[in-house]
C-alpha cells in the first residue's frame, strides 16, 4: 500500500505552484546540471570504450563537452542553454574547484568513488528553493594522496576517503552553502554563504559561474551565444532565447572574468588555436596567466570575489540571472520567503511524523532526489556516426556497445541514481525513484515512468533501456509495479486516479512483457533465464555473460520478477476495466500467465523442473549441465526470497461489477484444477470473498520466512541481508566446465573482482529489495490477517503477524539513518568526525547499500535514488 500522503501539501504555496497553470514554467529551471559529465559513455569517442581513460577528470576543466555540462552545485534551464555553477579556490590547490573529484573504475580498490564531502540539504519540487552544502578544505586538496593510497590498498581493505587524509582535522575547512531561489519562474537568484569553521583567519576566492553549453562546435557555422559586460552587469544573448542579464554583489568587490566554453586544443592536443579557452578562468586565478581571460565578453563568465574571514566568520555573495529589465527586489527577503515556503510544504507533508530527527532524514532524502534531476542528452545514432564538424569516430567503436540502439535519442530531465557515480538513468532504479518522488510530486513521477516507454527510449522490440554502459542489459522489470504505486499515491493525494496515465503506459508495458517472455523464456517453460537482473554480484558467476556450451540456468529471481510483472499488469488491467470492460479479457490473460509461472516454479506442471528445493525449503537457481544433470545451486541469497514479491490479493468487492470476470476466472481454474490449487479460497463465494495469488502457499511461505527471519542467515539488525550469513564460515562452491567457483558471505565490499569496479558485494543490505519484501509481507497480511503468524526472529519463541514483521523490518531500515542512543547514525559510521561535530551531526548521506552487520553506508555515497525509499518508510 502507498505511504499515507498529507493531502494539504497542495494547499501550500509550493503545492499551488505545482498544480497551477504555470507549473511547467516553474519547472523550466532547476538543478539539471550533472555533478560529473567526464568519464561517461556519452563523452567517450575512444577506440576501446574506456570512457574513464578517454575523458578523465584532468581534462574536464579544459575540454568542451558534447552532450551536457557539469559543475559544482549547478543550476540550468531544461536544455542547458544557460548554466550556473560555483568555482572556489583556497590559494593552495593546483586547480580551481569547479567540479567534484573522485576515482575512476580502475583507480579505486573498490571501484569508482567520489572523494568529496557534500550534502543535498533542502529543496521543493518546483525548484523555487534549493539548498546544498559543500565542505571545502583550507589545506591543499589531496588529489595525489587519494589516488596513490587507494591504488596501494587491496580488496580486503576499506576505501581511503577524504576524511582519512586529515585535511579536515581541527575544522580547517569552509562550509559553503549554495542556495537558489526563484523570484518568478525564470528569475534566478544564487546565494553562496561561506562559513570559516577554523579558529584561524582564512581567505577564499568565490566565483559564481555562468556559461552557455557548447552547441556550436559540433556543426558547421554553429551560431554562438554571447556574454558581454554592460556596465556593472553582464548581458546574455542566446540565438534561441530572449536576452537576459546577470548581476553579482556581495561582501567584497566583484571582478568579471570571461573566457570561451571551448576546448583548449594547444594544451590537450598540441594543436594551435586562439583562446581564451574553457580553462581560462582557472589559469588566470591559479597560475596568474593574464591573457587566459578577457574582461569584456565570452561564452563563460565568473564573478570573482576574494573573501577574507576571521575565525568562525560567515560571509555571503549573490548572483542574479534574470530576464533583461527585471525590477530590483530584496534578495535576502526573497530567500527568507522561499525557505519559509519550503518549511510550510514539508510541515504539511510531515504532520504525522512526530520525531524531529525522522523529519530531518525524510526531508534530506527527498532533497537528494530533487537535486539528482539532470538533463540527460544522448543521441546514439549521432554519437556512433560522429558530428559534421568533428573528425569521424574510430571504426572500432561500432563493435563495443549500444550499436543496436540507434533509435535512442534522449533529451530530457531524468532522475539519476547518483549524479556523480551514476550520472545516467537505469531502468529499475528509475522505477524506485519514481515511487519515492510520488510522495511530493506525482506529476514528475508519472512523467519519469512515461519517458522509458517512449519510442525515443524503448527499443522497437519492446525492451526498456537498462543504462548507458549497456542499454541491452536486462534490469529487473519493476516498471509496472512502479506505475501502479505512483497511480495509487497520486489518487490518494488528489482524490482522483489518473486513468489516462495508466492506460497510456499499460499498452507499452504489454510490449515489454512480450519481450521478457520471448527473450528470457525461449523454450516456453515459464522458467526464466539469462541476463543481468540486478543481483548477479551475489551469484557464483556472471549471469550476464554467456554460459559455456551446453549449460543453461533457470533463475529463481528472474522467474519471480516476471511472475510479479504478470500480477502487476493484471492489477492495472482490472483498474482500467472499471472504465472499459474490454480490459477484463487482458486481466484474465495475465491471471492465467501468472498461474502457468507459479505451476512451473513449484513443479505443478509435469513438464517443469521446478525451483523449490524441498531439502532446504528454499528457492534456488537450477543449472542444467550438458550431461543432462540438473543441479540446484544451493547458495542461499535474496534470489531465493524474491518469489515473495509475486503476491496479490483479489478482493471480490473491488471487482464484482466487472462483467464476466468471475466467470472467466472460474472457467480457467476448472479447466486447470492442478493450477487452481495454487489459488487460495477460490471456490468460496460470498460477500467480501478474496483470493490470494502468490508463488507460495501457507506452509512454504512459513518455511521461506523461517530462513529469512533467522539472524544467523538473512536477518540483520538493519534489514534483510543479500546473502545468508551461514556462508561466512563455510563458503559454497561448485565446478563448472573445469573451473572452481566459490562464494561466501561478506557484509561489505566483496574481495572478488569478478564483476569489476564497485559492482562487488555479497551480503550487504539493499533498500529497494527490503522495501519490496516489506510491501509483500503487508500484502500477505491483507489476506491472512491475524490468522497467520511466524516466529520472529526465528528461534526466539515470539510469534508475530506478518504485519508486525513488516513493521519491525521497516524500523530496522529506518534506524540506519536515525540517531541511536549515543547520537550516532549507523549509516554514517564512516564519517565519525562529522557525527561528533554538533554543526554537522544532522547531515545525512544516502548510500547505495549498507554493511550487513553494522549498517555502515557503502557504495555510491549519494545514492539518493532508490535509497530515498526510506522517505516512504518514515511516512506513517
């Protein structure tokens, strides 16, 4: 069931902006600038497909981007015609701080990792107010130390983080708060507030930046925008937009510095060219190269302030970017007003959350979602063939990736999993993100789900794009589930279900479901195989790779995902049938398809092998060997728990008015009594009668939950582990094609390099999987009510209903982020210095996954995508 919304958020000033006739105008400007454009597939024109090496951080300040822009605390219009960002220099660094630094996939001992301290603190869906915090050292930034030490460390050691370097010791750093406030939909104010946290005087160069995305270098005779000094302000002219003006002021004098957003070819390639170039402001500030900038015009400009600070002092500077001729207003008053409106919006949302710390965590989780929107621009056809005004790409690229996705042409604002480590969408991430977004902005959530089924995204064969490194990978099919959840939340908030949205997306999902059935169950056995399903890091081998000849793998999770998909499509069809009865036929079709899958996974169908292992009372993948032996892979992981996801209660009173539905269901089950045995209470008529559709009946459900709720196996203090702890001392292994394969429980990063980069984990806790397990338990409880109880935890002697188990698991997950009795947040254990600091103790990061024993945050540190689901768990 969806989290209970606070309907009166629509009555706040922010709610009125979202619902009003100018809603799209207010969304035109936002935090749409990526934190990292370098090292992405889009910018990779190499022969070998090594995107990190082709466009490293070292080149980012000097080379113009083709497909987007990045910047520190950035803001832009939807098309990135104009971009705002921040530059900083502490007079010690070798480069201007214009973007976040981190390690590439081969530099980190556990993969790519951002090595900075920054926090998304606040924001509202219209982006009328946004705030983030960046912590900038006063000592030289330890670029070299971070690279060298992480390269030295092995897989058994933790990552070397910026706090470990000592540059933040004794609070020798600046807290840099960046806020944006809109006076009108296109009148943008930026405020940079710097606080000297040290007990010594300090100096800092603060440079709010404004620039035009380079659109002119890729075509012949491309028309350039212009920025030119006009008295004390800058006139901004763009061939596609009305004229605008930039003004800057603050607690120091302002000097305007101009350059061109153009690659520095002499530096990069040794090719003569006329500057100033993209790195001109950097070279002028850091190296004193006087002719690296101009003082009158360009396509990139910075307002240069030099601020001096006493110990503990705070100072501010402002930049305004507005339509030409905009009236003067009081900027400080505007920021106070917009921040008060943000407070009012969240006060309305959080009326039922009594704990102040829980309100703080939820607000930051949602702020992270809002800050993680970005313009995603990628035309694969153009990328493969190259641009008219540029050299042709190497022909070897045609054999590396995405050559079968020439139809994909994206130019949209998309929710990113993490704007540094994952600055590209992933299809199943986006589903979870949309469900979290629906709590505050169901309109944007629906827009995101519709994007992936558009012709510019969806493959003609019906496949949804996975992610830019390999669009043809197979992410778990959560899209229908997400659509239904967003529909429910929108309906609860507005009082009316958006049937048009549901119908539009349903027809495209039919194509996608057909792709899954045709491509992942080629033999028609209703057991699914092949492909990356988001979890093969806990497997013995890479399930995305081709198996040796003669081998085949039936996947418990893949089969469960498709079974759940069938139920989700049935549920949507039944809802649509309330408006158009023709959808009854389609709903029954998915009802039947689900039962065929349920029969196969449980070996009801005599032709099926089944994936339930009676010996261990668990679901396992089954490996088919060339000699005809079918071997269950008895590695107990969440792969075997996922059949719990495929559950739905059919309430008679919800669908009793649909013509022919009951007759069609009864007719099928009389025809297939073997499969009918999987449907609980289908023969009992009467008012309020309900049916349970699930891959597990009562006893098997209890058997599986006995494993899941065992603290010696899956049950962690912070949720459900991804691999049973039973394999900590006794790893599981097999031999395949002459090779020995082994896996054992590791609560944090894996010591295996099998999957490369930070894709290695065996045992940690994942928010989205736990969220779906909790939701599934609640659905089972809706059927069984108090008539079904399990021992929780296993071996404790305490019996609990499934609703009580779900509530407890939810509490285990939320306590990852909430302060404990000692005032510490388990997820922030890697940031002890900040947790001990009263000024920083309320800052929260939302990591990709979590240590299976301690709850320490792991992986991407700003995974404000699916981990933002905690916002729903905190909502009563």
